[in-house]
C-alpha cells in the first residue's frame, strides 16, 4: 500500500500512526506542497492523506484510513473509550494553535517544501485562512504562553504514557499529531506527563518528532 502525505500535516500523521502501531508496512509518498496534479488525479481534489490500496483503489480522509487499517486484520487496536475532556481540550487548543504552527511549518525543513515554489504555495494558502505570517509572528510569545498553560491542563488528564485514556483509542489518534507539531516550536513548557506521553507515542507509532527541524536559513521558532 501507498500513503500520499505531507510530513508536516497532522491529518497525515493520524493516518501514519495506525501503520506504526500495528507494525504494518506502507510506502510513504511525500508530495510537494504545490503538487495539485497528483491528488487531483487520485481523488479529484487536492487533499491529503490518500491511501492507495494494493488493488489500486484509493481512500482519502484520515479517520477513514485509520479505521480501515485498524480493522483490516480483524484485530483492532483502537478499542478504548474516548474521553470528552480530551475532545474539549483539543477543540479549545485547535481554536488558536494554527496561528502559532503555520509560520513555523513554513520555515521548517520538510520534504514537501524542497523547492521555493512549494514553500511559497503553502504560505499563500495558509495566510489566506490564518492571517499574515509576519503579524502572527508578533503574537508568538502570547501564543506560546497560552499553549504552555493548556498543556498543564492536559497533564492532569493523561492516564498512561502509552494511551491517553489507559487503552488506545481514537483520542490518541487526534492528540499525538498536535503534540508532534508542537515539537517544532521552541520555548514551549512541556509538563512531565505530556512529554512522556509524547515521546512514548512517537516510539509506538514509529513517527519522528520535529525538534531541530527549522530550516537553517530561517530564524528559529
């Protein structure tokens, strides 16, 4: 199977997680961020992740991919109950976090930004939805303070370092990608339980964290 992704994309991380958790092989294809032709050819629009199955059929939507792969061998891993507190925490953080993350993504050394045109494409698209990156950078200190405080609240909710609710569930699929993205941002205050969970999930899912991924030609985030 092939999984078409961007490395920075949290939705793509969701799809990647289930392959790592189940130790299943998958060929990762990282597209350029300005490549509209490939995803449009596969599913009729520019969207990731996209799973191409062994029979050649394709499937978009990260959670659909996660659920399909998890159940494909008859031995699902994501059987734990979800926690409304996790959902509420994510909803709150997701209301502002892209203002912090998008400018950091735009400066990082991701394969999808290998050429200037792809990096500029990302910047134009995200500035249209989140605001001018220069203006967002001026909010960085405030945003880092916000997420550091919110991580302290998350620290109280985490039950175990290998599953946020003690047993693997879709809450883990939603939570880890955000924490992974935040490893791109310097100066965040990581509480102990959150950091332990973040690091353990990186090992279990076989997905690298993003510390030290800022482009050497850019100022650190």
